[in-house]
C-alpha cells in the first residue's frame, strides 16, 4: 500500500514544516489576542458613549473589520497546516501498521 519513499516524504514533510506550522499557530493566537486590544483602543475613541455604543463602534470600525479578515486568513493557514500534518502522521501510522502486519506473528 505505502512505499518507504511515501513514508519518507511524509516524515520529511513533518520535519520541514514544523517551523512554518508553529509560525502559523503563533500568528493566529497573536491575532486572536490582539483583537481584544484593538477593540479596547477603538472603544476609547468614543469615551462619552455607553458601553454598548462603544462596542458597536469598535465592531463596525474599518480597522476592526480588516483585523477580522486577517484573523480569518491566519485561522485558515493554521488549520491547513494542522490538517496536512495530521494526514502525514496518519500515513506514517498506516505504514507502521502495514509493516507490522506483513511481518506476521513473532
């Protein structure tokens, strides 16, 4: 089912993409946390408004909407990396199972 070359490619992918995957995760988490700071900054632009009005102002502000778009892309990239890594791990595990089955009982 799997060749050693297929498995080696999967292992290489896991190794070679560890840092980019970590960077994608870091960006996603940073943007999730920054959203709160951005909202607070925007709310201070309308200090005489009620809290509800401040939140509406912040959530409808162009800067906030641009940030949400950046967050969407960061979540996509992080998820894509996670799913590709899971697929590579599954390939390695399937090969391990196949190899053990081919060896037969000890």
